[in-house]
């Protein structure tokens, strides 16, 4: 592209602008590339694991996590990194299977309904956790509770079936 005809000052500005843009493009970070591992891990930046269980098998853990939903809302909001996200599928409670939650869990869900709605909204707004559940085809409305464990581990309990 020829330099504009504005004399020496114009040429100087043109060269300066061109040099600055070249310098900036040379120092900008390279686009992120996925590691050689799974595509899901590259998307969320954490190792995403899954486990299938019945609601009865995990009843105590789910009840405990539901009971701490209000205090976990802030943690969900602030979570930007996790070493591992584990999704526990309570497949017998999945809506598409016509299943239902055991009475104790159903009662706890009802009791903490407003907090669970907030939890689901926070998960939708959290890139890490949303992409983790999305990578396993879990809808936010299927999430029952979230549990934070030491060493950067997050456990998400979902009334859903694992993807086939």
C-alpha cells in the first residue's frame, strides 16, 4: 500500500503506525492449542471424569451436598480452575427414564429449591463448570448439588444418564 502524500510528517506517521502494529502482532500470544489429551479436557481446562451410580448409593453424599448449597454458591461463582471435575450420574433418577429421586433426596431438593435454582444459574454463568457438564451432555436443570473437595476437585451430582 503506498504511503499517503502528506509530506515527511505523514510518511513518518504511516511508518510509525505500521511498525507499531507489526510489533504488537509479533508480541501477542499465540492461539491456544489443545493438548494431546481429550478434547473435553482442553475445553474446560480440567480433567473431567464421570461415574454412574444410583441415587440410593450416593444418598448421604447428595443430601450433604444439597444441605451445603447456600454456602457453595459463592464457591461456584469464584471457581476459575479445578484439577478435576467429577460428574456423578444418578441415572435411576433421570427425567428421561421416568425415574425419581428417593424420598429423602426429593424432600431435601424441595426444601432447598430456591438455592438449587441459584446454583444452576451460577453453573450456567461459570465457564469451567458449565463446559464440564456440557461436555457430558448434562443440562443445568439436572444438577442437584455441587461438592468442593480438597486438591481442586469438584463433584457435580446430576439426575441424568451418562452419554452413550
